[in-house]
């Protein structure tokens, strides 16, 4: 019988553990530890001898058993080999997962824009600039834009509709840029997640080509996270879902968002000086 078949029976494993702890035991000493009959224990000991897991020495009328260190060493080396092969598989899996994570992070960073700003006001104050239409009008859009219209149904599943109006240019009509979206997650004073799409003045989603821009999907996502630090508010914007965001577009979006946030800074400063 091979080693593994011999060790497959609980009583025989217990015998091996007893011998490992005590060094050597007579057959009677071993049998006394079990409720089964002495002949049954003798049969178990025979199996262990045939598997070369134990050795037996006769002294007078006693049969003395001890572990065969050679077989145990072979078993230990086999276990180490299996552990090494198992660890190699996990190492390969770890490398694969790390590579996939690296690719995912690279893809995510390629398709999203992240901006952090600090506002010198508590969260309760800053939060209102995202949730109250009249306050949102004060900052929505880059510095050369105004915001003549904002409608907000501020609840999960509710929608918003806003208009950015470009600065007048000689010989050209004023252009309005409408956007809409649906609120997906709202955690008061902490987080806002919403979709973001180009729209017409009725709130219907339109492709970016409607405004002469290429490459923007019909639906993107904006996430605003708020954290109060020493009476100030740290706001983190994540604008995601922008497929193949090239550097020129990223730079333009970064500038546009920051110019909008600069307006909040200006409004808060003016309010604080009153």
C-alpha cells in the first residue's frame, strides 16, 4: 500500500501523530488509546509498516513502533514540491491580475478626467452650489460663458437640464450649449453621481456633433465627492466614460472645469467680504 492510501484512514493518521509526539510506543500502548479492538489496531499497524511509514522492533514479548524518518522525509519533500508548484501558480496568477489591473487603471485614466479643488467654505455651503439652481447658475461653464437656465430635480432618478451661453462674437450669433443627465447616486454632503450628455433646449439627448464637436459619447458620467477638512471643502471631480480621451481634449476639459470652479472661489470670496 502506498503512503497516501495508508494515511487516508483517520485512525492511522492518529497513530502517526502519537508516534511523532512520543517517539516510540508498544503495540499495547497504542491500542490502549483507541476504542477499537487490539486486532484492528494490529491491522492498522501492519498497513503502516507496509507503507514504510513506521518501523517495528521486537523486544522480548513487546512490539515497539516508531516513525520511519526516511519515509517521512520523502513525504515532506513531496509536500514541499507540491507547495512550490502551488505557489508558482499563485505567483503567475498574481502577476496576471496585477497586469490586468494595470491595464484597467491605464484604460480608466485614459477615459476619465480627475480634478481636485479646495474651497474655503464648509461642505454645507459648497454643497448648495451643486444642488440649488440659482447658485449653480453663478458658476456653470468656463469663464467666457454664462448660465442663463438651470433646472434641477435633485433626487435619485431625477434629471437636470442646464444651458451654457457663449460670449457674443462679432458677426456671429450667440451659441447655447445644453446638457442633461440623470442623478444615479446622492449621499448628502458627500457624493453626487450623475450621467452627462449633450442635449437640446427641450432636454433631448443629442450627439456632440450637434455642437460641432467630435468624439464624445452620448452618455458620460460625472462624480462629485465632498470632504470637509478644517472647515474647508475638498471637492473631487471624476468625469468618466469619455472614450479615447486625447491630450488636447483632456487639456480643454481640464481648463473648462477649473475655470468653472474658479467662479465658485470668486463667489465665495465676495460673499465672505460682505
